[in-house]
C-alpha cells in the first residue's frame, strides 16, 4: 500500500511539473506545495491506520 501511494504521488507531481513546463496550465509548484502540505501527514496517518497489523 505504501509503495502504491508513493508511486501515485510521484506520478501526480511529475504530471503537474510537466504540464507547467509545457504551458498546458500555469501552476506555481512551490505555492501549491506550501498550501497543500498538510495533506502529506494526513495521508500518512490514514495509511498507517489502514495498514496496521492486527494482533
């Protein structure tokens, strides 16, 4: 699960960066990250809850 989430995040970041470089849309990647960075620990926490092993 963690590998899939990391792969999806990398793909999304790559698509956004490529789209910005090709002028398909205008986005300031640093501003975007600065605004939405709290989603990273939220996503990690949800992932930890969902993948926690039950003993």
